[in-house]
C-alpha cells in the first residue's frame, strides 16, 4: 500500500473522533463539525504527509480545528 493511501486510511479513523470532540466542545452538530473539518486549512495540512500533523492526539487536533474555526479562517463554510 502506498503512503498516500495509508495516510488517507488513517484520516478515516481519526476524523470521526475529532468531529465528536469538536461537536461536544462547541455544541454543534456532527454534520457541522465535519463540514468545518473538511473545509479547513488544518485539514489540508493534515492531508500532507510531510506535515506529520497526524502524530498529534485527537484532542490536540481538535484544538487546532477549533482555533481555526474561532478565528474564522475557514474557507467554504
């Protein structure tokens, strides 16, 4: 399996838990949490295997997403 596919599979595991954390912390629906995850600059960095952001815990990644959301730096949402 190539590295891109491996990273993609890892994201499918991480994202639902991160969305749940964001949903609970911000009091928003899982759908809304997923929307801002997939439309964030952080997600683009997470997809980049060279950034190695996937080494962070789900809690820390949720913090990054929430910080971006609160700074209104998202595109597409």
